[in-house]
C-alpha cells in the first residue's frame, strides 16, 4: 500500500469516531464521489491520493478540503493508452520526482503531479500488479497476484528481482496466495497482505521464507483470524 515511515509514540491513542476526508457522497464519478476505491497514500502534508478503481482514475484530496477532490491521473475511461488508466488498485507519491506511481491494468505507470499533465509513462508492463511501495533507497516493490510474488525494481529497470514468494500458489512459508498490498520498512523488510491465505506475512531482507505476523488461522472473525486482508500499515 505505502511505506510512509512515521515515529508513533507507544502510548498513542486514536479517536474512536473518524471523520470523512474523501468522498462520502454516494457512488459516482463526480469530484466529491468515489467508485470502488482501493489503495491510498497520505503524504507529509496530509494530501491524500486514492486509487478510484471504478472510475479508472486517481483522485487527490488536499488537507482541509473535504468537499471536492481533483482528478490527477486518468479519468478518461478504461483503456491502455497513456492518457488512460484501467482499474487502478494502488498509488504512491514520489516526492523526489513530484510524481504518482500507479498499479493498473497489468502495468505500473508514472504520472507527473505538475499542473497540465495529461498522460503518464509506463515503468513496468506485463505484470499482474496490485500493490506498490517504495523504500528509502527509492526501490519499487510490486506485488504480482498472478505469479504470487513480490518483485523489487530499481527505477528504470524492467525485470526486477523477486524478493518474496515465487514458489507457486500455496500456504507454505515460502509461498503466497494472491498477494496484494505491501509495506516496506527501513531495513527493507517486506510485509505482504496474503489475501487467500487470510494472513499477513513478513519477509526479512534476503531470506527465502517469510513468517506469519497476523492471521494464518483460517478465515474468520476471531481475534486470532483475518478474512481476506487487504490494506496494511506497520507502525515501526
């Protein structure tokens, strides 16, 4: 999902009742609406970008403006042309290049955040991508739900290196079953939402097998269980 690293006090508490910061006006394609929203990213100034899957676009909400968002990528119908997105599932903000990096339509694309941008560029294609994260060295991590693996890419690289899974669909410690969202910590350890195994896995950097850090006790609503986990954030 994202790898924004924060230092949260161990005794931090949160309000039990949240407030709406994006959407909340029913299903639709207006700028105050979303349609099957998936991954999101929040930057240091609390700007929120959301993968609006059903509308084939990325929406941005600036801190303090909860009325209307702004289309910052796509929004031109589903398609594979450079001005289009096709069911985007995840997005992050790359501050260094002032751009968005997006998983969508079997490819990873980059769109500039600069005003007037009308199309993106392809970074990686022919991959059943779902989640994307970036570490502090600016390596990209992309989950491949078809190959049940996570690959790491240096920006500009097309093939990448497998760092998680890749041993076929399964529930072993070296396997995944539909990996979706990711979190990468400062040590380049990778956390993965392993949907069909109803668990969250952690792969320490360089190892061949992961460890179960949440769930893994079958699908259910007990406190020891998860049910098709998706988004993930690790308080490091």
